[in-house]
C-alpha cells in the first residue's frame, strides 16, 4: 500500500539522499583511497565553485561562462520549439505529412546530438552557429514528438464539434489542436530543455571563447578536476532550475483549465 | 427549410461481408420544423442515425439527405448537441458560442447581438466569461445548446443531450427545451433512451428495433398533445400524469420491452 507523503517529508527525504551521497563522497576522498586529482572532495569543489563565481578562469567568471552557455542554449531551444511544435501539430493533423516525415524523423532522432559536432562545425562554424545546431539537435525531437502526440490524442468529440460548427482547417489547428495539445507540448518542452541543456558540453567542445563546457574543457587541459566538477555542478543546478520553471508553467496552465487543483 | 430524409439507409461497420450490421433499411422522413425523437434499446444504432445526418459517418447503403441534398460532411446548417457537451475547455462560454458565428463570417456587431440574445434566452448572461469547467453539467449543456441554436440552423441534432445530467437538472432542461422549441421551431432529431423524455418533447417518436436497427413504429404524439392540450400545463409532472401521456408512454415501453426480450432470447 502506498502511504501519502507530505511535502515536508518529501523535501526532507530529498535532502537525506543528498546528504548521504555527499557524506559518502567526502569520506571516500578523506580516506585517501583515491587521490584528490581522481576525485576532488565536495568541500574542494564547493570552494572552487565559489572562487570561480568571482575569479576569471579561461577568460570569464563562472556566471560569465553560464551566461554565454545560456545564450546558445536559448537560441537552440527556441529554434527547436519554433520549428518542432508546428511541425508536430501538422504531422498529427495531416496524415500525408505524417507518412512522409515520420520515417526520416524516427531515424534521425536516434543520432546523438554530439555526433553532429563535426558537421555542425563544418556547416555553421565554431562561433554561434555550430553549438546552436548541436543544442537544436538535442532539443528538437521531443518538441516534435509531444506536439504530434498532443494533436493525435485530441478528444475526437472536440474535432467533431469544431467541424459541425463549420470551422476551417487552419482555425481547427490554431483554436482546437494547439490549445488541446498545450499540456503535452509543455511536457515536451521540459524534456526538450533538459536534452538541449545536456547537449551543451558537447556543443561547447567546439567553441573557443566562453561557456561552461569550454571552461570544463580548459579545466581538463590544466588537470584541474575540481574545475570540471564545479562546471558539472553548475550545469546540474541550472538544469534543475530550468526544469522547475517549466514544471511551474505546466502547473499554472493545468490549473487555469481546471485539470488540476 | 430542413427536411431530413433517410432512404433505404444501411450501415455496416467493418467489411461489408463480415462487419457489424448496425442499421438496415431505414426509411424515415422528418418534416420541416418537426421535433422527432428516436428511442430504442442500447446498441440499436440510433446514435449512428444522428451521426449520419451530422456528416460524421457515411451511410453504407441508401441516402441520407437534408432538403434533397445528400450529406457529405458536417456543417453549421446541422448543429449538434452532444451527450458529453463537447465544449472547448480553453474557451469562455462567450467564445464557445462565438466560434460558429465567426466561421460564418458574421460581422462582429451582429455576433455580439446574437450571442447576447441567446445568453439571455438560456439564462446564461452572468456566466459569459466563465470557463466550462467552472459550470455544472446542466449549465454546460445550456451552453452547448446555445452554441447550436445561435447558428440558427435548419436542423438541430441532439444526441442524448440530457443523458449525463442528474434527474432534477434533466427535468428543468426538458422544460426549457420545450419552451425554446415552441418559441423557435426547428427541425429537431432527438436521440434518447428515456421514453418519457421522448413523449414529452417530441412531435413524433420513432421506435427502433434491436441491432440491426430498423424503424419499428412511428407514433404521432403531436396530435394527442394538441387534442389534450398538454402545453397548457407548465410543469412536466402535470403532463406526465395525464391519461393520454401515460397511454403513449406505456405503448412505447411495451414495444421496447419486446425488443429487449428478443435480444436476450
């Protein structure tokens, strides 16, 4: 039987998991079983993290690197949403388009974003274009898939209602299909933001100016494992914040529709 | 005008040779401005009849037509009221009613005039800005009826519209529909399995057989209603007490009971 867990309990349990993890990690590095270069301790990573916030490393402070990364991510993510959502909706509505695009799309989406690195650099350069393309490659599929699902699983009675009211196709797509798919699209955007943000390090392997990924690559080159770890922590935290923001948006939209208390 | 005609209509779901035969040899004419109710045991294909007039389903055999034109697709000349309301959850009451008028390219001043009139008629004025989920089932169905009526359709198709409502709400809605239908007569095709509802509302009641559905009998209620002056009674329970009402109701009950019995035999 499943007991209800209160919000407070759930937060406490989350912290418990984190504390155990950090404790184990700290214990491992303090025990001397593994060397510090192999596994910097959490305290060391924390110190490095705070230092990086103020001091420049690889040309910028950590917030500076994050800002650069976030810009690239935002472009790639928005581009993916702007192209992916309409494409998914149209595929869900027009069967012909679905038949033409689906096989190609299904094959391409299994190619990991990082596999595009050489071509991204070749086609769009290592400035802003290349990294954006890699983030786009990560963020695009969930946008398409969820918009498509949203359109496919629209309540058929609502389509019938729209048809009997004489609604033209374009208006059915904009006023029935799209709003009906919003919950699915938002959860797609959540996955998409996650995958896009994950593709960041790969994307920044090929940039030579600023960005968290770039910072980590430089840290690796200088054998500064704590810098690499600090970068990982920053990526994790920003990812978490991104996901919470989109989850919040999801909840607000559900609530406005009366689908959730 | 709004004459609905079923001519030798058959409907088979699935392949012709081994599919499910839902309807067979349906011949029925619903006159202009007539309120026709179809009753029948569940699964007899009465909703399929309505869906063919709406243009949601094709007839496998025969022709379904309105004013002599065979039906090809759904359209605002045949407005539908669904059992589950089918309101757009993301549109306000006002916008739900507005959509059909916008599709007909009615000018915005004319639209707001017509919507206000129908909101007023259906006692919905104060709920114009509400969203469907903020309303009770009865209120939602009022909106759905308003959405259909505002288009001034030749034909109004109602698919067990009160089936999802509780008994009290149902009675209020039936009385209101009578009021509305007498004030703005339309050709109405009304599907129900509630016998009393059919007798109370309709000019004629068509009784269907079990699947494959056929028209078993068509009863003329209007002549009895006029002869016995049912409309002088305001409340449904007063009409339901009348001997002429009870007589018709019992007749339909018996007829349906036969079908039920044959189904289980």
